[in-house]
C-alpha cells in the first residue's frame, strides 16, 4: 500500500502542512524541489492519532547518506516511520523562490 501527499506546492512562506495519516507505511520518501535560494524544513511525526504532540524525526539524504533532522537542499530523503501514525512538514524558513515537498509512504 502506498500513501502519497503533496505537503507543500510552490510554497513561498513558512508554515505547517496538512497531516498525512500513515496506515501501513514503514518508509516515508520525501522529495524537495523548487527555486528557493534558501529554505529549511523538518518532518514531524506523532504516534497517537488523538494527539497533536508532533516531534521532529531524522531522515537520510539518499544522495550522500547523511543523517539530518532538517532539510536545507533540494533532493530526496528517506525516513523510518514504523509506528508513526501522523506526519507533517514544517517549513521554518524560506527565501528567494518556491518550495514543493512531495511525500510517499510505503511498506518497508
């Protein structure tokens, strides 16, 4: 089973995305694209469907296998989301263009 969500589409300002509900996914793949000269976002996870206590989760930049809590460059990143029921993206800074953040969760 695959869940797909566009967390942000050509965002030009900071903000928190809508929530993706994870029903079976074990891996979240995120792709960041756009024209922004600088940006920073964090993927947030929550275990309980009835809670709003989201915490940052770390991902792997698949181009160089570095581990990061924040994303600061266009690229593809993977996150272990086993047991995490809700997911959001928080753009904390963006300047000089747009940012699109697409996510796909799949069984790991």
